[in-house]
């Protein structure tokens, strides 16, 4: 689902966003954190990439819901976002060469990169960007993609300048434009979206049943692209993708997971690219109503889980224990909040105090979209039985899950393919009315802390408000975040300069080259 799969994560925070407001920096300096290359880059060759996806979830719309990593990889190479994740700075230029903010952090202006053109040769204008962002904003999940920005408040100042006006001070707005702010030509008809020219480092040659071939865009404004082409093959399971890599059928297995990493460790010709603390797989408990609305019940479930066992068994040790706060890579993450540990006796007391019905069996719904997700749900259900909680794991097909369960279910397990700032997650998933409020949470104290952080210029006051926000999230939110999974990519030894950024920073493949 959008946000979870597409978020281009590299932890940051408000301070970083403010620092970058007046001077965006050079994308070439820190847009990627590349693996060491084997000599001078060589031009040419075909990179064969495997990525996970399911036929039922395929989309060709850059502003649609990308349920497949394969779709997002293709779209991210064909269409540029305004900004991108960086290795040094959290947010770096992409289609926007720089940006500035008003003093009150409500109005942000983005300048289109010099020389940016569509694949058909026409220049990118501010009108194209405004049309694309308004189209994005008006999608079903648009409020979450550009929170606090109404369509009418996205305007063009001139040919190369776009203005975004937020309903409230928003120091993280440049970060939000790293998501799916893909730019298309103004007034592209819906029935032509799938074949619309992009602005990215590769152009689409063909697309069939989730698979695609992309050709180098020699006129890309962002610098030299080395590969002649990229061929993307969609795999429904990480195991099938790993087998294809080991058999020499692909060169790169994207987000292959910990089991695949263990399999490949003994191979001298396979490199394991490990991105620590990369992906969240939280249990979501509905707080608005239903059996988990009582905060004592939610606390009980958070005390039931054996976090160390989850990391060791589900992630094969390729991960770390988490503490029910999203955004663990944020420099302002509150590591001083005591780590929640397993306490079955206290969990039973809380369930009894709340009058929780232990005679029922509760469904925990999940998907098999990524490696380890259904395994994590099963292990958690087994652990819950030790506190007399009866949980049945139900695995739904991806499309059905996001149509019927996501944002609506009482108890489900999902994932976020990024590790972004605490405030980023708060804005998307936890403040009242947020577009992707997965647990239906509304908390006046949490909202107040959030807006204090966004509006406060004093560094000490801002830090205090951010700490308050995390304490509230830890105490009573609908998220049981038991651990953070490492991101795992597998590549043959001829693949050089792969990005090692967290989350979807790994789709920035324009700098990759192949040894001969």
C-alpha cells in the first residue's frame, strides 16, 4: 500500500528539514550510499532485477496504490519525484533542484531542475508539476500523501517554480515530496496514463504481466546513466526470486529477506546487501472501537509479545527489538523511554481489569506481501496463547487485504518499507484525521504535542514536545511494534554501486553499473 511500500526512508526529523529549507544541496553528493564499486564505472549492459509482486495487485498508474514492489521499482525509474532520500541529508534534490520556505514554514516553493524534460523531449513546466500534484492529492489516499495541503493551494509562480501552501506549519514538507510525487504531462488522459512519458533515468520499452524492460534515458537531467537497460521480473515469493538469482537468471534480488540471506551466505559469487533497522512489521490494534479500544487491552498485547524471540525466529537475527514507537532511525528518537518487555502476569491482570472476553477467538489478519509477515503473525498468535488469548491468523490476498482490512480491521499485521522520522509517521498514521490512520486513533494530547513540534522554532521546546509525543505513542497508541527488520538485497558480484539507503532508497538504480 502506498506509504508503506513506497516511502523513501532515511531517518531525519524536523531539524534536518529546516536545515535544508534554504539550501537543498547537490543530489549527486548524497543521493545514494553506494556499495564499493569494483573500479571505474563502465557503460553498457543489462541489469536483470527481481522484485516481489502479485498479478492481482499490478498497477500502471504512478498516482495509484502500488501494492507491488515490482510496480514501484518500475515507476520510480520512469517517473521522477520532486525530491529523493539521501545518504547524508534526509532529503535531496531530484526533479526539484532546490526549495525554500516562508518564515512560518507554511509556504514552500520548489524550483524545477534545469534541463528537465519528458522522454518525448518536451520541457517539464511548473504547470505539469501542479497538475500532477493535484491529481495525486485527489486520489483516495491523497490526504495522506500530501497532508495539510489542499489541491487549490498547489500553484505555479512561474514556468519553473511551484508553490505549496500548508494548512499548518510543516517543517517536513520537503520530505513528503519524496514519496510518490511522480510528475506527468499536464492533462494526460486517464486511458493514456500507463504509457505516458516520464522524466526519469529510464524510459519504458515494454510492460507485460508485471514484467518490464526499461531503456536508458540519454537526456536525463540528473547525470550519466551507465546501464543500457533494466529488465524487471516480478516474483510472487522471495524463495522463487532467490532461486532465480542462484540459478543465474537475474542479477539482483530486491528485498529478498533474511531466509534468503542465510541461503546465500556461503556463495562466493553472491553479495548480501544489508540495510539495518529498515522495515517495520507492526501489529495494528483498532483504537476507535471494537475489542481493542480499551488502552488496557492494547497494553496487555504489548506485554504478551516476546520481542527477542520474534527477531530471532522471524528475522533469523537480521533485525532489532523495537519499543512500539515508529521512526526508530530518527536522530530525535526517544531511546530513554524504558524498553517494554514481556510480562504475562501483568498482561493477564490488564485483560481481567478491562473485562476482555477471553472466551472468543480473535482474528489477526495479514498478507504474504513480504518475507516474514505471515510467520510473524503466527508466532505472535502462539505467544498470545500463553496469556490465554486465542488468536487465529488469517492470511488475505493483497488486494483483498487493502480493500477490506487495512484502515478498518480490529487486529491486523502490516508493514512499512521505510524507517522515517517520528513526525513523518505521526502525520501520516496517528494525528486525528490523518489519511492513513491505521488504528483509527484520535488523542488530543498527541495531536497537541505534534502541532507544538511543527510550530515551535525554539530547539529545546521542540525537542521536549517531540519527546512528549513519543511517550504518548508508547503508552497508548494502536501500534505494537515488536521489532525492525533489516533490509536484504542479494546481488551477483558483477553488480556495482548498488544503493544502500533504507527503505525504498534502494530503487535509485541510475548509478548502478556492471563489471565485464
